């Protein structure tokens, strides 16, 4: 597997984003809301780079993909959602691919009447976008390749890798 982003590149960018959020949300009731499972590692690193008091929470989104990149039925599960009414929500996902997951989640979360809601994806594949929306914040724009590591999976495996790697079709 070819490394696309190494551990240091990811760590530097996540710190940088955390620094920006520290300024943007200073004095605000921030909730960092991660999308399970892909965002767990990102959330753990990002919140430690945000140097103001804030809360965290999670929602689950699963799209049943037979093959690597074909979007299927998207299921949203808000059972774990904390109270976000009147709070500034930063919705954090591992990757913005077609954008359907982010678009669906932003729509669903409006129902809870947060004070504001912005989106962040560590990775963004602009070539694959299928919705009007773009992420408010992102770590890296990447080409249209299937990537794993740092929370990103293929069939629920490879999430533990410290770096982000391209999974070639012969390895699938
Ligand atoms: P979207 O709804 O098409 O934007 O897809 C978002 C979800 O698809 C992400 O949360 C990932 O779970 C998954 N996904 C999209 N591209 C990749 C990839 O290259 N590697 C691993 N997962 C991906
Ligand atoms: Mg995923």
C-alpha cells in the first residue's frame, strides 16, 4: 500500500485545525460531534488541539457499500446524540466523498436547533461530490482513490493504521 499522508503530516494539520477552532469557538458552547466509526481517531486528536472548554458527542452513519466506492443505503443513528440545542456544533467526519453522509446529517441535526452547525472532514475528494454542499473545513483535498488508515476502513479493517494509505484494487 502506498502512503498518501504520513503520521506527521496528519498530526500537523490536525493541530492547525484545532488552533483555528480554538479561536473561532472561543466563548461559545462548542460540541464536537464525531461521525462513528471513522472519526474516532480524528476526534481524539482534534479535541486535544482545541484549547477551550468544549463537549463531545457522536452520531453513527453507515452506508452499505458492496464495493469500495459505490454509495448504498445510508442509515443515521442518533441514539448517542447529546443535547445540542443552542450549542455550536462542529460535525466531524473522516472523509467527504460524495457528500451524501454530511448532507443527510446536517439536515437531521437541524431538528435539534443548534445555535450553529459547521462541518469538517479530514479528507475531501472534490472529484466525487454529488451534493451542493462543500465541507466548511477540511484537512486535505485528495484524488479519487480509496484510502484507509487513521480511522478510515475497508470492510471495517485498517482503521488502526497511523498513516493514510491508498488501497489498490489488487489488494481488495
Ligand atoms: P459520502 O457519503 O459519499 O461522502 O461518504 C462518506 C463515507 O464513505 C465516509 O464516512 C467513509 O465511511 C466512506 N468512504 C468514502 N470514501 C472512502 C475511502 O476512500 N476510504 C474509506 N472510506 C471511505
Ligand atoms: Mg466509514
